[in-house]
């Protein structure tokens, strides 16, 4: 059997509000949005939002990882839309990293890379990174 990866699906209580959050806070393009289902374009990956009556359980979610130009500005923008910072901004050798919870409780990872060349080098030689 050969499987094709199609999308990341998040179960959310309010599809339209969540689509608006990702669009306004992170600039993702909304491809389709109804109260039951939405799809967002994330640089070639589709983030699908599926309506759920159950509250999101922390820890039961994939982590959505985004590269940002300025991690502190991104955090401010996300918090203004109802997200909350988890812990502190860390500064390993490859950049600034933050974990943020969306209003639905999904975990977002934000990385402000030192620069793209250094990031590529560190990804190829992970033993050089700090935790």
C-alpha cells in the first residue's frame, strides 16, 4: 500500500473563529470555510479544521511549526487573537523558539532562525545544536 499525505487536521469547537485566528494571526490563506469544515493554505500544506463538540485535550494535538521573522512580534500578534505563551522564549544556537497555545488549545511552535544558511547547516549536523 502507498499512502499520500494530504493534510493536517485539527478538531476544533468553532471552525470559523479558528480559521479567522490562523488567517489574521499568522497570515494563512483560507481556501474554504464553513461552520463544519475549513481548509487553510500553509506553504503547500493544508491545515484542515473539523468541527468537534468536544473540547481539545492539551497534549492530544499535533504541533504546528512556523518560521517567523520576529518571534516576539509573532507572540504579540497571537496573544492579541487569544493565544497564550507556554513557558519562555528559548534561544538555542539556531534561533529563538517559543511555544504558544491557540485559543482552541493547539500547540504552535514559533522559530525565528538565526539565518537560513545556519539553520540548514544545523539541520544537517544536529549534534551541534543546544537544547
